[in-house]
């Protein structure tokens, strides 16, 4: 729908560029969606059950497959005959108010993540960013654990792979670059990471 609504303005702006017809774009998008479903099912060992131990495979199978089906449905809906409808009026309104739409989308997604994840990091990467942001919010560059408990608190396979650990001092730092953690630090300081 967006490409269909934007096709004429793009053709006026770039008259020398030949754009694909909406049918071709819808077909290519649907093909990409089907291909992604096939690849996801192959990667996650379909028809075998995916255990939550392999959390990324579980998310791929459970969530990204549904997202691909939605993309295929949108592509088919965009290919259907176009008449002036409320949907196109809505898309046109969205295109005239991009900043307002972006701000509202950001706010809605923040609330949705807060409600869905219950303000809890789900993946190890998220845990490390939150850990490092809390360290920065406390005014330090490294976290500190009792040196005698470092190896009991942090598994061997986790050390030096995701956390950099000092046995002598008990200092711990994330192996990731600190940029995102620095952005989160003010929110960690007020208790809303």
C-alpha cells in the first residue's frame, strides 16, 4: 500500500527511473516471505520441536515465521485492485505526518515492550547492556564482585567471552562496546532502563 501510494510521486520526482509494477513488487515481496519461512524452518530443524534452551531458534520459529506470513498477507493485499479506500487515505495521512507517526510509534512500542517483557531483559546481550548501564549509573567503569566469589557467580564459559573478569580485584566489565550502555545509564539511574 505504501509503495502503491508513493509510486506516482516517485515517478514525478524521478521521471527517468522505471519503477517495478505493483504486481511485481507484491510478487517479489511474497516470494521473499515464503523463502524466509523455508529458511527459518530449515534452520530450526523442522519438524522437530524447538526447546527454549535455543532461545534464538525458538524466537525465529515462533515469531519470525508469523512475521513472514504477515508480510505475505500485506503484499497480497497491496496487489489487490486499488480503489480509493480508507486504507489508502490512512497511508496518505501517514506519509504527510512522518515525525508524529514516528514519535507515536516509538511511544507505543516502548509501552508494548514494557508490558510484554515486564521490564526484564530477555537475552544475554540485553542483560550485559543493563549490567553495564547500572555500573555507569553508579559512577564506575567496572562492576565489582567479591574476588573469592567471582568464579562461583560467573560461569567459566561466560568469562572472557561476554564478561571481562579480574580474579585479583573482582572487577567485571562487559565485553561489548559501552555506547548503548551509556545511553541507558540515565534511565538506570532513575530505575527505568
